[in-house]
């Protein structure tokens, strides 16, 4: 899949594109967007086109990455939203595609300003289509958890995240340490450490919190909740606090 700008740059004029569409060689699922495949359009095909063909520094992250990496039973059974993270905005036409999912772009520089200088190498996951195995770049599960926590409390549930964190016994402390030191969100870092302490996974003891900037002051994250005395965030009363 490619947009008109990419095709123009590669020698396919508007007249030629129209001719190919009339002949059935190209399909146009949205205005000024073209694809060659006769197979049903999927969100994975869209992401592969954005990452590989249009060469956008995007990764499937947050909730979507965790769902696709096997944690759907802690979150939701059906993928309804595709969360994409990167320093460059996605093309506007992806919202016009005839798909039953919604794409959400998140500026990765909010959480990780270092992405501007050296975007991370996301984890590749293979997607099978038309007899081919194509890589999709996903955030690592360690980074995806931090991306998910950034959505609390407005768009994610404390209790779903709590259930998810309980099952994350296999995170890499080395990768977590690097991410926590690079993360710009005090809220995200405090939330992560709160849940990590709560579930007492083995990797928690290998994190050096003295190297993580946790800011100052209190953060009200749950109205009517209780204050956690260690990280000074309000959480639902049934999750702890004072």
C-alpha cells in the first residue's frame, strides 16, 4: 500500500494510476491511496506499508503491542484500536481506510525525548500474508508497559493494568533500567514502580531506583483514592495507599 505522493516520486503519474485502477491492477481503498493485493485489507498490512514502504519510524506499541505479544487475556479479547508510536505523525489517510479498527498515533518524544536522536530498535514480529512472512516492528514489552501506563487514568483502567502487571514476571531488568532512566514522565515512572512493588516480581530487586528521576510533589491520579506513601500518587483505595 502506498499513497499518491510515494507513487509520484517513483514515476507513477496520476493518469497512470487511474489507468491501473480501471484495469484492476491497483485498488484504491481511500482517496489517493493505492494497493496491489487482492486479499482483504488488514491493519497489519497498513502498518507494514507505513514501516517498510513509506519508511516511517513507527512501532506498534502500548496496549496493542501487549495484546499482540500474548497479554490479551489481561486486557481485551478483540483488537479495536491500533496504537502507533513514533516521532513523526502518521499520514491522515489511515483514518479513511475501510477497517473495523481505529489508528491512534502517539508522539514518542513525549515519553522518550531521546527518540529524536536515536530511535530505538523495536522488536520485530512476523506477520503472515499471501504466503509471505513480513516483519512488523513492535515496542518491546518493557517499553509497551510504560506506554500503556501513560494512558492512565484517562483511557486505561487501574485494575486492568494491575492484572497485567501481575503477569509480567519475565521482564528484563536491564531493559527496564534503561527505559526508566530515559523516560520523561514522572507519572509513568511512579506508577510503574508502584505496581512493581505491589507484585514483587524478581526483576524488581535488580532495578536501581536511585538513578531514576521521580520528581517531587504529589500526583492525584484516582479521585477519591488513597495516597501511596512511597511514590506520592493517589491510587484506588482497594489497591493500597493510606
